[in-house]
């Protein structure tokens, strides 16, 4: 039996958006969904009656929250199988544990307890950084959440890195029957930037062209397996000058899903996502998939993202 798609729920608006996105994704993949409410204190900030004797119990409030999520999921797609669970555990650790037996974990960008000014909640960041399966943080505008752009965006990693994220991106684009854009950012050497700034003539052999060609070559190497496995897939290759995190955030405005990798290091506890994934999770204009890469990182690799 295939692993289900796990949805972390808490009744917040981002959580509701995550249910909608996840049920559509489950239907696309032919998977069941598992709605999980997890809280160490099993506490829900619901309406409080003036008379304490009339106040609903915590369990009643949680049951109502879960029932509402089930109804929402069924309205989204009545054919998707739904299971539920309520766990008296720390939210992050509960969802990380769930990720061991899930095809994917889907969560909203912020929960009920998050401050309104935060771009990304601690639960979302914690789960994305530690999960054992792909995690999708549902964020961005309605166009991106409803997959109206017809494009999956992949941040191409350094050579030898990001294979799992690349495979995931190809699979997503194939299931959606949409375009996959593989993006690799490149930077002009500082000395060349300074030369151009102070008005020195451009050399015959442009260092920028060299680095752009290098980025294009890295894209080709990264997508070779995916092109072989998905020969009919529409693929756009984009070598773009600029800071990697800014490039992906900007291009996310015209995408339905951004895919980036995260390295899980042996013996390392805590945040394990790089600057690029961190920036896209906070500022992306569409849902963001963080895909764990489980192999040991190269001792010579400086980074694992675009």
C-alpha cells in the first residue's frame, strides 16, 4: 500500500489553504490523505463562552477543527480517501515522525500561534528542515496555489548535489503535464564587476560569458536523467545572472511550485536548509517543496543549492 500524503492542520487560514492544495495533489498522485492535528498541550484558541460551564472542552474544539478539515477536503475532492489523527505531541516532532511513513508532508506557511508579521512560522521551518520526505509549504497568491501558471520551478544544485530534488521536480511536472523550468544562477566575478563599474573596457574574453556557460553546463548535467526518463516533458533551461536566492524568489511569481533541496547530515540536529531554500520559504510567491537529500555531502562542495 502506498504511503499517504500527510497534512498538518491547526484551523488557521494557511492550514486551510494547505488542505485544499494537498487534496488536489493527492488526487493527482492517486494517494490517500492523512489529516494530523498535533499539539503538546492539545490546546485550541477557539471561542470562549462567558459562562465557564458552557465552554466547550478542549477535545470538543479539536474534534470540531478536525471535522471541519475533513469536510473541506471532501468538498475539494470527494474521491480522495481521508484518515485523521490527533496527537498529543510537539507539532514539529510529530510531523517529522509522520514524514518517515509519508509520501509528502504538506503544511501552511504559518499556524494559529504565529505572529501576524512573520513570513514563515517556526513549525513550517522546523518541519521543512528536518523531515524525511518532501515537505511542501503552501504559500503565495491564489494563482500559484491553484496551479494556474503551468510551470514547476527547479533550483539546480551544485554538481553532484540535488538529485532527489531534481527527480521530484520532473515527477511533479510530468504529473501536472506542465513545463519544468530548471534554473541555475551565476555571478560575475567581483573583479569584473569593479572593472565595469569604474569604466574600464570590457575584455575580449568576457568572464561573465564563461560563468554563464558553466551554469548552463551544470543545468544540462543535472537534468540528463530526467530528460531520459521523461522524454516528452516541456523543459526550459535558464542560466540567470544574480544572487541565487533572489533569482528563485523573483521567478516564483510565475510558477505553481518551487522545488529546492535540503541536506540531512549525519549527527547534525537543527536547521539543515541553506540560504536559498530559507529565502524561498520566507518570500516565495507560490508553494515551496523542500526535498531532503540523504547522501553524505561532498567534502569539497561549498554549497548544495543553486
